[in-house]
C-alpha cells in the first residue's frame, strides 16, 4: 500500500500499468504470431493494412468489439459469461509478483509545503516474499476458466476441450512444480528478487571446499539446472495450452475446444488470458534460468558507473538504472515469447495418449530424479 | 483495515460454504467449494502464513477441487439431481446423516461445556 499519499498513488498506477502492459502486449503478439507463422511457412501473412500490416491489430480490435453477441440456446448464461472474465484473473495476478528491475530510489523532496519521501519503489506489482509459491498457487486456478467455459456453453466439443485442458494442466503442474524444486534448492529462497540477485556476475561456485569460476559464462541458473530448465520449459508449454500441447483446441477433432461457442470480445478475453499466461511463463523462465534482469558480462557497479556520466543526481541515476534493467528483462521475456511462437509453427501436435505418457511416465520421473540429484549434490558440496 | 479484510473473508467463506450445501446444482456447489478454499487461503495470508496459503491454493483449490468439478461435469446432472432429491432411500439417508452430524455436534458441545465446568 504505502505510507503516504504519493506512495499509495504510485503503487496504484504501477499495478494499472502492469495490467495494461499485459493487455497491450496481446495485439502485438498476435501480429508477431501471424507474421512469424507466415515467415516460417513461406507465406506473406497480414501485410496489407498499414506498414508491415501493423494496423491489422486495430482492425482486429474493432472487429472484436463489433461482433454480434451470441449465446447458445441451452448454455448456462451465468457460467458462460463468467468463464472469459475468470480467464484474465490468474495471469494478471501472477504478473504482480514478477520483478522487472532494481527498485527506484527517490530522494526526499519538498512540495505543497510538506516534506515527502525518501521512497523506494520496486519495479514489481507487489513485493511478495514467497513469490514462487504465490505464482504457482494463483496460476493453478487457470484450469477453472477453461472448465467453466467448456461446461457452460452446452456443447460436446467445448466440454471435451475443457476436460482435456484441465486434465493436461493438472498432469503437467506436477512436473513443473518438481522442476522448480531444483531451483529452490540451489538458491535457497522463494523470493524471485533474491533468485535474480544470486545470478549476478560470472559463473562461480564452490564444490567440496574448492571454488571454481568460469569468467566466460554468466552465473545463470541454466548452467546449474539444465534438465530442470528443459522440464520447466516443456511443462510451461503444456500449462499454457500451446502447441505441441494444444489438444484442448485441436481443430481437427474439437472444432475450437472450450471456446467453440465464444465470439467477439469474450473470445478476445480468452486470448488475453492465454498470452498473459505465456508472459508470466516467459518471465519465470528468464528469472529462474537466465538471470532475470541481470545483464550478462556487465556487473551492477559497472552499469551504475557508466550511467553516472549521463544522470544528474542520485534519483535520476537510480531511475535510469531501473529503466535499463527493465529493458533487459523485457528483452529476455520477448525472446522467450518468440520461442513460444516459433515452436507453435514448427512442431506438430501430440496425440492425447502420447501427451499423458509424456506427462506422467517421462517428465515426472525425470523431474523427481533431477530434484533428488540436485539435493544430493548440494548436500555433498556444502558438507 | 485488517478487521475489514477479516470480516470480508469470513463472510466469503461462510456464504460460499453454505452455498456448497444449499445449492441444488452439483456444479455450482463444486464451484462454491473453490471459493471457500480461496477464502481460507486469504485467511492464511492475513495470518502471515504465506506458504500455507500458497499450498492451500495449489493443492485444494488448484488440484483437488478441479478433480471434483471435472467429475461432476461428466455426469448427467438432471438424473443425479432426481436420484438425490426423491425416494424413501435418500430420505432415510438424509435424516440419518442430519441425525449423525447433530449428535456429533451436541456431544462435542456437551464435552467442552462439562470440561469448562470443572
């Protein structure tokens, strides 16, 4: 909340801005997805409206808002309207806990005949000490929106899509949670900012009372947890219902799965939920395994020294540093979002029994093995 | 401030828990159960038990109740509703379960009261 009026206002604006970032990223991502898929498949994609087809986004938005509102005759009206709204909740709540940069330190100032400040504003919706648990807990509610949508629209295809989606989400949540255990064991904390701070500098670790250091690699989690990274990546694809795990909306079998009966703005809300999930997943991937907002080969002190030439006063310096970190963390997130799109248009979809086999018979044992090996190695290394 | 949050969560939990038992449609009652779980997680947060709140969300709201909702959605609900609301067999079961719960409650109350008396 904050201690005085300015801090409360800044925090409120910050939360609204975060939500707007998530919502505004969706049309851009849809454009990237359509252009990217065309690029991958040697087509043109939308290139007629505006430069590079960028105004297609606007046309799509207008179309979404102007569609006829339609409800199936036997649909459960309340649940039918409820599902798209719930689809937004988990992703936007989970986004709150993600740190995008170092806090901005604002010095005390005098305004309106009063002394304000000093403030420290974290680049994060809310500072949550148990960030990982919070994000896991909130995003596990994502299955309800699909289930309610599938059941509420009184359509067999929708129901099958909803059931598939929730079964898949529950199955892969296990592998995902256990893959994260490796990260938690190595960094010894649930705090996402703490995890990011521990990945500063170049690769260096202690093993059996001897310290090793490799100056040509950054100190990223992916070098400690390569298997964990791969498992987390795959299960995140399944959690967000993206290809190769997009069975809930397999158009050859289920028309469009749980959103078969949805059109217009309600459909758009499902899209925002899906892309919001992808955004959170990409942010988690970058924080756990790729150093979050840290810049590889550039330490925090070096950055501050360099920016000191351009900023006047500590407040401006702090704001500039945070801005650079924000840009770096968002670059990493956008790279992962591109990987989501890239995989979608490259790899074909699994069959349903293959999906369950991979989830329960392959991913889960590997994740368990990874967690146990990590625990043993850490025990040996620190003994 | 904390009082307001507490009373809000209490109201949410009590109302949705009542909804679980009073609503006739099984699907609504399963969804009310989710709301109850989320409310309990909120209570844990207000008691600074963040880990417990997260686990409450992941395990109960996220996994167990999703199973309930999924299974309920596979039923032909009209048939189930009829089977549970009519007939001597189900009436007998209802009366028996109400009696059982009442006897448990009254016995535990009596036990506590007699303990307090000492």
